[in-house]
C-alpha cells in the first residue's frame, strides 16, 4: 500500500464519500481509535471529507456510533480536495464516489469499500454497516502494521 514503507514519513489515509455524513465519518472514528490503540499517533495521518459535504452527520450514524462509544455529534462534514487525496498513501471510498485512480495518480492506493449508505436506513441496518466498517478499518491497520515491520 505505502510508498513510504522505508521512511519515517507518516502513512496518510483518507476516508471519503460524497456527503461525508455517514460511512466516511464512521471510518474516521474507528481509524482514530485504531491509531491510538496501536500507538501510531505520529505514524498515521487520517483525513476525511466528501466531494459534496452535507450540513451535518446523519442522526442515525451519530446514534449507533454513540452506542459503540464514539461521540460524533460535534463533527461537521467537510470537503476534501484532490490535492489532499493525492498526498495520501491510501484512499478508501465508500461506494458512492466517482473517484478514479487517474484522478489522484498511480501512487495512491484507492480502495472502493462499496458500502451501503446508512442515510435513511433503520437502526439495525446502520449498526450492520457500522460493524462492517469497523472490520475493514481494523483490517487496514493490520495491513499497515505488517508493512511497518
């Protein structure tokens, strides 16, 4: 994944979608937790954003993340730029993005996680999406740990 494997440069990971109001916000929260759990605060930078950000994080997402011990109530969706994405080692899109590898260059590992949008879903479905995101983020950090050895 990383072109920075042999250096001390931090690995930059972005989680992006269109609205930055659901899946990418959940991904970011789990990634921040994994970074802290693994003591990678100075080794992993995390970005998040959307191509057309919403006004606020989906209420159902705030609720199910609160159940999991995360407070997303004060997070605000933000726009992410192509320049930011180009600076990353890995960009995870959530299944709603039209981002093409050519948009960011061949050095960026673009992964489409193809996750269902939690907006408007019932709470049980949002929990399932949350749990799938958590698994994918943990797997991504396992991959980073192997590369850093």
